[in-house]
C-alpha cells in the first residue's frame, strides 16, 4: 500500500521473467525476442505508473492541505511609534497649556483662613512649613491664589481677555484656558512678598527678598517654579507661580509623558 492508498504489485526479478510466459511460447523460436521486449515494456510501464502515482499524490496533498488565508498569514512585525514630547503634549495641550483634572474637594485644606485659599493636604502642609521657616529668616511669603476650579478659571480667561481686547493666543500667554491650569490640581500656588505687595503677580517679583529666598530654599520643601524664563510651553515668565512636586501623584501630574531628561548634577554630588 503506497502513501496515496493504492496497492502496488511487486515487480518480478529477472530470474522470474520466464514464469510469466506460457510454456508453448517459451519453446517457440520467437521466444527470445519476447523475453527481450518484456523488461523494456515493464520498465516503461513502471516509470509511467510512478509518474502517475506522483501526480495523484500531489493532487491529493494539494486538495487536503490547509489553505493560507489572511488570518493564517503571520502578521508583519510593527512597533507603535514612541510618543515624543510634541506628540504626547499636543493631544492634551491647548495654546501651550496642558490639561489637568480638578483636585477632589475632600483633598483640599485651607492655607489662608482670611482669604479661603486652599491646596491639597500634602502641598498645604509643606507650604506652611516653608512659610514658617521663611518667617524665621525675616521673609514674609504670602499666598495669593491656590486651588481654582474649572468654573473659576472661565472668567479669568474669557472675561478678562475680552476686557483687554486679547485674542485667545494672547490671553493664553498670561492665563491658562479652563481645564488647563495647574491651579486645578490643588498643587499650585501664587506667592507674593508681604513686604512689597506692589510686586504681586508682576515679573519684578524676582527682585524681592521673598523670591530670592524661594530660589534658594523652595526645593527643600518640594516646590519649584512652573514657568521660568524661556520655558518650553511658551507661557510668559511667572516668578510668582510655584507648584508642589513632593509626592507620587504630584510628580506624575506635572511630569508624566513629557519626556524630560534628568538635570545634570555635579560629579561630586551623591546619586
């Protein structure tokens, strides 16, 4: 039985060729030519049978083989493009400002009783510690603005922009569109110098003792300035605007998906 399911008759050896010829024919004078032709006939028949068997087997395999479909083909190896800073930010950015969620009300506490300024608990605690240490150094840090809801941000952007005849792009250089202010997070705070209130929310705040003290000490309390000069977001320089980055949630809120590299440190500084 061969692979295609057909029976093959065993071929006779050369010693058995005479057994297939009748005795009467064998004894006749023409017996010799008969014996010479039979091996050739059998050889040709064997070759033809082998070819036919191959064709039948090939056809059988072709019919029964599983067909390759689009689903069975291996998918080409492709890798999703790694988001760059621009592509990541462009999805959630509006006029240079990134989108931020509002802090839960349950997370907010008051840092200025007389003005009702609130921040997240962790940020509020560190801010109050920072204010106390600055006071001991003769510097008065005054909170001007803390948490603002998206609803609070709307008049600051639209109404003030209309009063000043500013386009949205012009207004965005000074104030974030609703839904895109760091103040929504409860981690940001605008700070003034109690000794010179005229510099509140002004770029000349960087000439005050309060600003110089913040530059030298704010990092110890996990605060950093959000919009220094020539910042990558294109927001106007705001030396009074600081944000807390002292826990996991605040760090991810401001740094995740921005593709920022670590700052260079001195080789002698411990890593």
